[in-house]
């Protein structure tokens, strides 16, 4: 079955170049579950300053990386996330994309995704984005029922959300929608909502089990007894129901929380899981380039102050050695349906067999792939597996000085885009 | 020889022995300026931290007394814990006097009495001292009465001091000179010296700490250790200040050291007698015995690659600790390790702590146990130090276990609780006597196995820390003992096996299963826990598989957070041991300690 508005999509393939992630930290209001880097205190001037600073950050990074400067690694996925990118004014959004394009060797067939929230994804925004080169939209649906949207503290109601989803599908070939498996959601309601999405032409669905992060309104409400988190058994049941509903609609799971129609995988996110390099730009963004992971200042004022001073706006960074890298590669691969290469693990035959017998994983073409049952215990399995990843001896270095400078000379030689000229 | 005074200080733990030693060193000018610090003689970090003395630390002081003469005082600071009874007795044998220190607030405690008896046995002159008179809670009059009752001295003979402020310490020095008899012993007789401690020095080899009883030994002479039947040459001889001071010779009445060049401290046994090869004395000093381990535990590295490091570390510690024994041992569950023997629980703890701290080893220690005498069908006696190696019950006729004589001193209000916890542990009461109107001394016979498991902690908790205890091995006695096996996922875990009285087996089996269920974290798989006697399962429970899960979104590609969490968890797992597909934490091997009776 082909949904209205669907057109042939570029085939999914592993990213060869690099990715770029841009974080837009502004939201209309704060959702009750959210612990991301975001703020609802902003105005047009701050938004513009931040976009300009983000482009300035890219200039700083280009100055320090010959690879970037020479465009040696083409950018084949660009992802504008948030926060709420759809809150940016049309002109500002265009300036951002044009600015990025002018500074990056963006591949012709690059996947360009932008995240939207229903309340700010109007007709003009859709048209602006399409013209600016966005070819994939990821809409924060979370639910299509007013009660659940209320609980999650979403700015949009069900009708607005539905309209935004229709709009996204009308304007874009590739649409992804996020759902949250929130307390009180029934398997039946979830299946009906997914079916609506499928009928509209949504090609990609992310379904996240609700995380209870400290400091969020929802966690406070639970602590005060105003709402009751679902028991583990129920969460499991809803997750399993979500998967079978998606399967019935033709979506295939390819990661613990992601499923899509054939060929509709997120190339950008898949690159994260394959441990491909990506630049992270903007307040609170994370990046991984060379063997270096960094996190930018999440507070917009600190971010802007660093950029104004001509410094990289990094709150912390670390140079990953073999041990940390192997561990990351293993836990990232474990999330995916490709699984982990057994050569990377030092696990006894006995333990491998026990996991198969318990249906936590299957062994297939020399890879360990989690089953659905295994995905439900991924935390425990990751924790167990982390002791069995074959790693070299050395350890990672961490700098939390916030100055984004390299603390010592010997780490510089491992570091192609060093941030100091000392 | 008239001006020598050899004495030791005996006290219950924490009654201020080491601080009093500090004051004596200061007042005699032995320690000045930069060397001044608290508890000078306790040189190991562990000794300073835990406030206990592990090795003897003799020191020689010169004291200008009020009578105008200068006296040489040899203080032998003795180990202050029940585990080191034998060492204490040898130190006492090297002295003519003992300062009996009693805390002005706490009064007489179990070790005070036992040490006192020991000193009296050695015919030492006792100088009773009440310490900590500066404390607000001090009640020196009441404590004086206790002391008068105990040793039958006159109240006026009890010296009151504050080792902390120095008050009264000068009077104590005068009393030492006036009351401790000078040593007897003929300088011209055949040389005879008592070894009261020994250490290993990497430069000069094993060093014997000696008291010259008679005769003279000089550098370069050939000496013989009578019990060990070994001859050595005196590489260095001398006496003690804060460090060793080489001399030409040591003569009757003196305390000092002899560097023997021996490669192994076990050849220089405490209690042995040193004489000269050319002109030997006829008799060895009486009272010699070899330190015998009473408590055993399997030490296993959590990381199997650390086996050789553990072996090296144990060898190094043994250089200075003749009482420590270890034998290689293999456990199906824990891999390769060592069955180690200790004088007691404190000795065990000290060794374990030093291995972890000084040698950076992560260890799994199995439940402490005692040595059983197992009599087989042919009447042969087999010594079993590891419960896992206990033969099947059909092959044996008798199991004997070590018993101790335990004395507990406590305020009278806790009598009921003390008797209860002791009877629950198969103790039998032998006697009870009032020390004064408030406090009693209760004696029990008790299996050592019950004592080493958790008795001391339990005693402290039911008496809110007011009780003190001391014990001494008496004999092995037959008991109706059986081995309880613990199985994880159907496989017996040898390191969890233990020996228990048959009447209690069922209760213990259920309780251990329950405790293990609490201690073994939820894992990927369900874990079955069973307790069994022979082939008969007597208790079982399950640890359910881990369910809770979060499919976290990789926000903005933030992978570091997850990785760091896993790295942290991994570090936390250093104390876990993989047994089959189950991860068992160190605490699980101690589960028996947490069982309610």
C-alpha cells in the first residue's frame, strides 16, 4: 500500500562521510518529561544571535580542522534538532541552512532532517523548509490523544498534532514521527495511532519508553504521588504491543526504539550507532570527530559568551582511547538489529548459550543480535557485556575545564583537529 | 646492670597505651623536635589508623632520676590484641615489670584482666596506672577500687596520669625506677637470649629482637637458635632508639637486636633462645611454641590474572609475619587462590586490608572458618581447613572442632543478652563473677567457628559497645557437624560451602538462601539458589531476571553519558566474581555473617 503523497525515496545506505548535528535549544514551553538542553526564555534577538553563533562555531571548528576546511570528508547527513527548530522564523531558518551549506561540503544526496513540534509546524514553515533543502522531517507527535499529551505537558493538542502530521506528509517524502510510551497508554490506542500515521504516509517511527529523569515536572509529580508510573510488567507489555502493531503495519524494527518502512532508516542516527564521525554545533550539542567527543555548553549565555570570545564553546571533551572506543562501539551496536561482532567480545560459550536459551539474543553470522526480549533488558545486558568487551589497556582522558583547550601535548598528536595552537 | 629497667605496658585496646609511650619518650628526651608525632611507635599506617599495635616496638630511653642517677629504661610496646596472645607472653617474659594501664572512664576490661594474669604468671612487678584522668567522664576513684580489688594493692600505689596532657607521667617514671627490679643474670655465664619478636629487613635479612638473659653476644660471633637448630653469624647487633643503633655487643639484662642474615623470618621464631655456637648454654628458655593459625579463609583475586601478584604479596607479608600461612588452593567457583591461616579474625582483617591497600589487589575472601579434625572409618585423623574438602558423612565417624574459653566483661544490665547470643551460638556458660557492683565477668566455652563468624559484632551491638571480650583456645571437641552445600543454578559453589551443626542445618539453609537472594543482584537470567546436605536439597529460592529497562534516546548523539555509566558500573563490579553465567558479589561469600539465628 502506498500512502498519498508518497514518492520514491533515496535508498538507505551507510554514511561514508560525516554527519552534522545542529542543536536549536528553544521551545514554546517545557514538556513535563524533558531533560534536554532547552529553554522557553528567548526572543527573536536571542534566536538570531544563537543561529549566528552556531555558524561562528562552525567557522572556529573549520579553522582548526584541515579535513573540514578542505572538505575532505563530505557531509552526507545534516540534522537540525532541538529543542524546537520549527520555532525559528522562516528567514532565520533559511540563513541557518544557507550558512551551513556555504561552510560545508554537503553531498548532493545528503539526508537533511529537521525536527518540528506540531504547534509551530505551520504551512509556511513546511514550505520554507522544503525550499531550504530539508528532505526529511521528524515530528514530535508523542501521542494522538489529548489526555496523554496533557500528561506529557505538550504545547499542542491532538487535533493540532494530527494536522501537523498530515502537513508533514503532504510536503515531504520522508517523515519520521516520535512516540512516547507514556503511563496509561493502552496497546489498542497505540496500535490505532500508528495505523493513522501509516495511513498518512509516515515512513519512520521512533517509540521511546518514558524515562523518568530527576528534575523534570513528571518525576516530581511521581515523587509527590500525583501520578503513578506503570509497573515494569506493563511497560514491557506496551513496548511489545507497539512492536507488533508496527510490524503489522509493515514497519520493521532496526534499533531498540526505531522502526521504519523499507529504505526509510534514519541515515543520520544510524551513523551514530555505527560510530561514524559527526560535528555537533549549537548550545548543548555533542560531537564526535576524530577520536574526540565533546559537549558544548548547554546554557545559551555561556555558549554565546565563549563564541563572542572566539573560543570553542565546549563544556567538556575527551579523547577516546581504544578501550572507551571499543566499549562504545559494542553498546551502540547492541542497540541495533545488526548486533555486535562476536570477535569484539570475550564471552564464554556457556554464557552465549545461556542467553540463547533464555531468548535474550540470537547468534547469527558471527554476530550477537538481541531479541525483543533482549531489547527489554538492554540495560542489564549492556552492563554485563561492558565487562566482556575486548579492549586494549589504555584509558581515556577527560577535560572538564570548560575551556576547550588540550591539557597536554601528548594527547595532541592523537588529535587531528586540535583546538589549540600552543 | 643495676641501672637497667625492662618493662612493658599492658592495657585493653584504646586505653591509651601508645599515647603513654609517646609521653615517656618525650619526658626522657628520646624523641625530640621533628620526630614528635602521635603514636610514634606504631609505624604502620594501619596501626596508626586503627589505634592498635601489631608488631612489638622496643625502645631504649635514658632517664635522669631524682636520685641523681641515670637509668636505662627499655620499653617493650606489646601487640594489644587477643589474636597476639603468644607474642604478648614472649614480650612479658623479656621484662621485669609491667605498667597496667586502665582507662579512667571505662575501667577494667576483659583484656586488662587477661593481660594482668599473664603478667602475674611471669612474676612481673605490676605498676597500676589510671590513664585519661583529664576526661570529663573520668572516675578515677571508682577505677582505683576496681584495681585494688583485682590485684590487691594499696589504693595509694595506683598512679593517676593523663598521657594526653602529661600529668602524672613524671611520677610514673620515678615509680618505674623505684619499683621495677633491675634484671638478674650473670654477664659471665653462657649467653642466653630470648627472641620476643622479629622483622625482616631487606638489607640485613631477618632481625631478632632479643632480651639478653645472661652472658654476652658480640658482633661477628656464631650464634645458635636452640629450637630451630640453626646457626647464624651476628651481622649486626645493637639496641633500639627510634631506629636501630649498632653496638659491639649486648650483655645480660639488655634489650636489643641481632641481625642474623637469615633469609626467612620463619627461621627466627618468637620464643626461641639464642646462644653461642662455641660456648652454648644448656637450656632453652621455657614457654616456646610455634604460632599456630586458628582461623582460615580462602583468598582469591577477583581478576584471575592477579594470582601471581597475590602470591608475591603474601610471600612479602609472610617475611615479617611468621604466623601467616598460605597454601595454593583451587576452587571450581573462584579459580586459583590461597587458603590462608591466621591467628584470629583481626589478623585476617589486617592481612586482607594490607593486601588490598599496599598491594592494590582486589580480593574475594571466603567465610572465615576453623580447622576441623575429621576421624575416618579407620580411625585416622584428617585436618580440614576448607569446608569444601570435608569428606562425605558416610566416610567419617567423627568431626571435632576447636573450642575456646571466652570471657566477657560487661555492665550487668546486658547479662541476659550476652548469655542469649552466646547460647544461640552453642556456647555453655562456665562462671560469672562481679568485678564491682556494676560489672560482671562471664566465662563461656564456645566453638571457635561460632566466634569467628560474627560473635564480636553481635556482642558489641547487644551491649551497645560496653562489653569487652577475650578468648583462648582450649581443645578440639566432637560435635554433630555436617557440610552444607550451596548451589547456584544447580552447581555447587565450593566457596559457599560451610560446616554447621546438624540441628541448625535446616534453619541455616533457608536463611542463607534468603540472604543470597538479597545479595545477588538481578541479572539477565533467573538465578536458582539451593542449599543441600549431600544430595538432599533442604531450601531453595530464585533471583528473578532483571526486567527494568530504559530504551534511552541518544539525545544529540550523547553517547558519553551511557558509556560513563557503564564504566562506573564496571568499576563497581571489580568485587564481583563470575561463577558460571552468574555474577556473585563479595558480600555473598559472607552471607552467613548476616543470618539471623
